[in-house]
């Protein structure tokens, strides 16, 4: 559960903090994925490509570090 406290009636600041927390938790991404039905084959393809992307990013960081 994501929650934000409103201080000094500053709703705009609280909304910014809430959006930042939701972005970090991946809620916006999940909402986008659940908006439409995704075929199992498409889901498998997307998850595989995400995995490859994460792996490449990790390898790139390892090379920079060495």
C-alpha cells in the first residue's frame, strides 16, 4: 500500500511524492499491462525480451566497473 502524508495543505507536493512512489513501485507499468488482454505467447515474448534487456544492462555495468 502506497501512502503519502499531506503537509501544510500542500496537495501538489503530496501528489508529486505519490507519483514518484508509484513509479518506483511499478504501479503505472502494471496498470498499462493490465489495460488490455495480453495473449500468453505475447506475454512470454515480452518477458523474454525484458530479461535480455536486464541482462545486457547488467553486463554493461560490469564492463564499466572493470
